[in-house]
């Protein structure tokens, strides 16, 4: 039971609403909306606004608390993704290092694939953090502002209605007290008149004045009674509207506001789980990629790579002849023995007296002679072949640049306003000298390569190598111990550099390449280069060479690497198609925020 005023009591009994006052109890007419509000709100009335304010304020604080929780989860996801990316980047093979050479092995490639998949895995956690921020944190931030504004408006209306009904009650009390006071004064005036009228000593004039005074007071009491009755009726209507309409409506709005808040929290909690669920298929693909990479490891192929890398190409030694020390002290040796003292037909370029290739090492820390004569035949052949390939690529690059400049010169001849044709001649002359030098280098290395091919044993001879010799050879070549001196049978000491220490990773060059090593390093980078500008093809170009890309006249492309002085610009048509085009064939527009940005005309 809830007490509103000392004169009024509202209470529920058997789902009926009763009003109890000084005149007794009275059952009010059922009002479905108000009765439902009273039942749902458990008889919350105007004096419960403080409790409602506390409850709704707690609801707002809960929304802020949940928003803070999601924000901290977002920070954790960003931090975790950053650490995973750093881990993947830390173990990526370094440029121009032994790790790049090791990528020829299947287990090394599998590990590199795992690192790349791990990097994609980190990206999915960044997606989680971004979606949590956009779909929950930002939305709750806007909703909190609306919720606070709506709550403030409802309680303002409630207080305003409460103040109005209390003011009306005070006016009713004032009318009631005035009516009561004037009724008492009228009674006293009437009693005074009756007393004067009964007194024979009082003059008639005094009696008349008393009668008039009693009549005036009676009239004032009658008027006060009318005012009090009229205002009481008005107050009852206002009070009825206040408790049956205004307050229930405000309570209903507060109830709707709270239900929307709770529903919004539920939606956010569902989104919190859905954000994780959305990236599960992609995370599964990353894990599948790691599993597939692990399953692609081939131990036999890797062991064959080791054999191919470190085979020396030497013929196995022949049988050692029996030396009979019972006869004259003359040692005889076989022609094929390792200790053969006969002079070879061609002396190798070396300062040592004799070479025990499979067994000896060299203390020399230098890079060796230009013809790689310090290496075993098979490894020397590979080095010479790689050098010849590199020189041919450089020649092709210079020839492509020469062709581009020749076409530019033709354009200048036909259109003198675009440039002076004579300005191209010095560069063409320089390129011509460079090509001649490179061709001479190729001829020199091809001569050495032919010499090695002639000395290499035939395939039929290689099949007759003894297993014992191969075991000794592989064991000696793969050893990384310090160089040791071995004494030959004729008493001479020989030193030879271990072939393993001379092996270098053969760079994986994709033409067109630059004569500077820095360009190779950048081209080997497997990471996708960012776009730094755009370009428009001025002339058609057919990229027949590896590393170039064909373009049509007027075609628009993205620039991913500007010209570094070698006459080539690296462009991209789409995510999987990129290559080099002559800088003179395109009109390049670099972005203003790109590093070293400038516009080519």
C-alpha cells in the first residue's frame, strides 16, 4: 500500500484500485492502462522518481562499462596482431644472405609459407579489432548520447508534472483554509447578532449593524465555499489526469527506454561473437595453408639438392700399385694415383704444388680468383654458368635501354619541340661501350666454361665412382672445421680452400635488372610494393624480355617503383601483373606524399 498524502490512500485489493480518504473508502473505476502500469511498476508513484533515476543511471553506466570492455578487447587484438606480424617478419629470410639460398630446400620453403600464412593470420585479428571498433564501440558511443538525452527529457517532464500537481494542491489547501476561516467568522458574527438582538439595552442601530455584519460574513463564507468547491473539482480533475495519464505515460516511456537499452546491449553482445565467427573460415584457410606446406616437404628431394650442390666432379683415384721394398728403393706409382708426381698437361692456376681436392682446405679468406679455379670442377662450372647468365641479362638490359633511347631519338627527330635528338647521343655511345665490355666479359667466362666442360668426366665414368670415395668426399667437403695442412706422399704440403666456404647464393634476378646490387635486393623482395603514382603510356611497348610488361598506347597503369637512373620504371596493371617499361615511353605522375616524389614530363 502506497500513501500519497495524509488525507488520501491508494491501494490494490483483488486487482481492484481503492481510494481511502477521510470520508471513507471508494473503489475507483478500472483503468486498464493505469492499472497495468501500477501492477508492472509495483505501485511506483511520483515519490519513486529518485529510485527510477538511480536505476536508469546504473543502466547508462552499464553500457559505458560494456563499451570499455570491448575497447580493451580491441587493444588486445591490435597488440596481438602486431606481435604476430613482428614474429613473422623477424624470421623472414634476409636479402643477400645464406637463408635465400636455403629456400631451394622443401622444408625451408614450407617454413617460409608458414611465416606468410602467419602474417595473414595476424591480419585477421586486425580485422576483428577494426570490426569491433566500427560495429560496437562507435555505435554504443552514439547511442549513449541519445540515451542520456532521452532520460533527461523524461525525468524533466516528470518533475514538471510533479511540481504542477503540488502547486495545485497548495492552492486547494489555501482555498480550503479561507473557506474554513470565513465560516467561523460568519458563525461568530451570527452569534454576535443574535446576542445583540436579545439585549434590550442595545439600540436598534447597533442591532442593525450587527445584522448587516452577520449577513456580510455569511455571504463571504458562501463565496469562499463556492471557490473552494470549484477549485476542488478542478484539482480532482488535474490529480486524476496526473495519476492516470501523465505519470503512467512518463513511466511507460522510461520502461520503453530501458527495454531498448537492454535490447541494444544484447545486439552488441551477439555482434561481439559474430565478429570472431566471420573470420574463422579465413583463419581455417591460413591453418590449412600451414598444413599443406608441412605436407609438401620432400626429404629425398632435399637430400638430392645437397648432393647436387656439393658434388665436386673429380674422378675417383685408381688402384694403388704394390711397391716392393725388397727391390731397389724406387717408388712406382700409378698414373691415376692422387700422389702422382707426373706433371699434368695443364697446370691449374694455383700457388700450391699439388691439389688434394676432396680432403684439403685453404686458410685463404679471400673470394678467390676471377675464373673460380679455386673451386672443384662441378661447382666451378655452376659459378661460371651463373656469371655468364648474369652478364647476358645485363647485356639484354643495356640493349633494351638502347632500343628505348633510339626510339626516343626518332621521336625527337620527328618532333623537335619535344627535345634535342643530339642530347641522346652521349648516352647511346656510353651504352654501346658498356655492351662491348660485357660481351668481352661473356667471351672470357665462356672460354673458362669450355675449359671446365672439357675436363669434366663423362657420365659413364661418373657412374663408376666408388661408394667409399663419395662418402669420404662428401664428408670432407661438408665439414666446417678449421683448415688443416696435409702432407702429400712426396713430402710437399698443400693447402686448398674448402669448396663449401666459397659457395654463394646465386641471386634470383628477373630482368630488366640494374647494374647496381641494390636494385637486385629490392627486386627480390617478395612483399607487395605500394602504389606511389600513376602513368600513361605514350607509345606501345612489347615486353618480350623477362621482367618487362607489354603496354598499349594511352593505357593507364600504377607506378610502384620510380626510375633510378637506369631508364626503367616499374609498373603494375593489377595485383598479379607487373613489370618494367622504358621511362621514356610513359608519362609518370607521382603522388605528392610519395618519398622523393617528382613529376616526369
